[in-house]
C-alpha cells in the first residue's frame, strides 16, 4: 500500500510544483503543498474463493494561496490522471517504474476551505488468501489382494 501512495505522490508532484508531504502534515507547512495522508481501506470478498478485494480511498489535500489557485491545481492533477486513462505508473522501491499501473476507479474534486482543495482517489487491489500448507506424501504403498475363483 505504501508503494501505491508513493507512486501517486510522485505522479501528482510531477503535475504541479508544490512541496509534497506523505503521512502527517506539519503545522508550519510550505505553500503550495500536496498532502497524502493514510488512505481509508475497506475490504470485501473477492470474485473467486481464493482472493479478497481491498478498496483504498485517498484524499489528496492541495494547499495554495487562494481558493482559485487550489482549484486550478486540483483540476490540473485530476486531468493529469484522466488523460492517461486513469492509470498511474507504479514505482518500485528504487523509484523506477515497474511497468505496472494503479487504475483509479473514481476521482472526485471538492473545495475544503480557504486555499485548500481535496482530490479523492479510489482504487482497488485483488489479493490472494494465504494457502494452507499440508505435509506432502513421500511414499504411497498399495497392497492388493487378488481374489481367486478356487
């Protein structure tokens, strides 16, 4: 999940020039700023019996000097996500693109206060359950009796 947040933060940081905060936002923040707090997570059974679904809701907070600048920055980020078909490149631990993507299922923009806009992103992951382990059979001996007619 942290790789998802870091990937989204890097993607959004390339779209607008702002200080990026992942996790807690300090009281004395730099303006303009983008804040990525921990997402809300809801889980549900998957479509098959071997997996489950986790749905993430992340509220990206965009801080600017004025409401109009905050809205413009949020709309710029939203369009930056919409145009490549709602796909955000997933980054590996070293920061390089892995070739996988985060597919945004829902995007919502709203004003949140003086100079602050919220951009809500929703995406899901399908994860496999842990498989039960059993001791393997190493040798199988079959003893068979043949029935005779006599």
